[in-house]
C-alpha cells in the first residue's frame, strides 16, 4: 500500500510514517495541502492521511478537491486531527473523508483506519 501523509508539523508525520513503513507500506510525505495536491497530480497512492488544520489549504479543502477530481476517484482519504468534538467530527466527515483518526494515534487505530486489519 502506498500512503501519502499530509501534515504541516513534521513531528506529526513521524509516527504514522514509521508504523506504516514497518508494515511494509510505501510512504510519501507532504507538508501542506498544496504539496499534497501536487503530489497526487503526478503519483498514484492508495490512501491519504490528511491533517485538518494546516496553513493555506485546510485538510477539508484538500479533501473536497480530491473528491471533485475524476482521476482520484476511489482514493481513500482519512482525516488526521486532534479535533475530537462531536460537531467537529460531523463537519469533517461531511467534507468527504472516509474515516477519522484522532491524534495522538495508536498503531491499531492507524492500521484499522487504513483497512490493514488487526495488528
């Protein structure tokens, strides 16, 4: 599985990147929504782990753009956020995400959200 991890904070990319590489996944990283869209325009991935709160394009805006792009049809997009209030969850999921992963993440939660089964 090829996963793109998008987060403006490099520290927040370390843990999921390490877990996924250990599971045999190919991992790419992007530091902004704009970088993520540029990457997706030239490289195919199976899943995007997308931070919600980023400067520039938010994760919700990036997800909405992904959903409007016919070349990215079927791409799994997982919100990756510290925002856990019920009203925030509803707003995030309505932007078109397939799943929601709350920071700090666990190995089991990450793998389950990617559909990699139980650890």
